[in-house]
C-alpha cells in the first residue's frame, strides 16, 4: 500500500532544525558579553571595551609585544677605553691568565683523550644473537639459505642478514663468544696474549 506524496509524515521529515548552530551562537554571544579583562583592578578600571587590545595597552602605558619593543642589539659592541697601570702588577696579571689558559688547554686535551678512549659498545639483543648463532652454525656464510630458513620470522633478505652478520663480527665481545661457542677461539697464554697455533 503506497502512501500519498503529501502526507503529514513526509512534511515533518522535511523540517530539520539545526539546534547545534543555535546553541553555539548563544555561547559565542555569552562569551562576547563576558569580556575578560586582566586580573588587576587598575587594568579593569581603565579598560575601554570599545577599543582594541593594542589601543587599551598603549593608553595604559603597557606593551603588547615585549620583543618588538626591545629588539636585540646586533652588530659590533663599542668598548670604552680602559685605564691601564704600568709596572709590576701588569706583568703579574699577564702571567696568571696564561697559566690558567695552559691549564685549561691541558684539561681540554685530557677530556678529548678520554672521549676517544670511550668506545660506545653496542650489543645485539640476546634473541637476535642466538638466532644468528643458530643460522651460522647451520648454514655457515650462505645467506641465501638463511633467508629461506623457517626461523627467519621477519623475512629478512640475504643482504639484510649479511649486514647483521657483519654487525655481529664488529662487536668483539659477542663475536668472541660465538667463536668460543664453536670452539675455534685461540687459547690465551699465561701472559694474557693470544697464542696462534702454527702449522709446520
């Protein structure tokens, strides 16, 4: 059963009121009525709502933008001439700063040497190290086979795996640990030096 085109229900559907626009306009009007003025009583008394913010500030002797009112000085600084006393005091005064400068230079050199001595040690995460250890034990240096291994969960390419292996080789602690694992680490002498077996 079809309804007539001009039914009461269809006419009611056409009338849509946007209440959100009405309420937002009310809120804006309310905000305008409650003009916020500074917290100090003197500012509230001398505030003129018909003027702009800048005009009100100028009238009160305040500055709206401090950076604009006090720009940074650029260029050369002119120094006033100083009076210098001649004699023994001057010689003594000169020696002290030089000694201090020499001490500072020595301290700087020591700091730089200490920074050079500090080598950032990066270690591979333990699961990654164990994974590489298993792959190297199983496949040697064949990265193509490593890439197809089911343990390669992140689906790294052969080149990515090769980079990881090179990274492992560049970490002395972990590479020594791996070589020890494979029983191919050269033994140490009593002096603490590595003894390399010679083949005759």
